[in-house]
């Protein structure tokens, strides 16, 4: 088991209070984010937004050029802001 997988499993066992959602929903987002972070070789933070979009069946709209360039052509979950308003 990788160190990342071990850390993720320990994180999901923490008795954290989830506000505005269920623990199951939070774990589904966390699992999707972890998988995407590994697949896309990105931070867990960035993958959290993409994971949530994936679970909701939508895309993340961004105006941050650095983020868009980093993921451009690697996932369909991200949309440049100008493309979203056309």
C-alpha cells in the first residue's frame, strides 16, 4: 500500500464533523478527489473541485490560466470561463 493511500484511509477515519452534507457524500467527494489527484498528478486540493464536478455530472469553470493550462487536454472536467459564456 502506498503512503498516499495509507494517509487517505487514515483521513477518512477521522471523526470530522461534516457541515451541510452527509459523511457518505463527503467520502465520495474525497475518494473521487484522491483518484483524480493520482490520475492527473495534481494536488488533492485541485482534484477536490474536479471530483465534485465529476460526481455532480458537470464541469469546473475557471478563469485561472495556470490551472487551465495544467489540466488542458488531460480532463474534460475543466472549462475555460470564456468557453462557458459563449
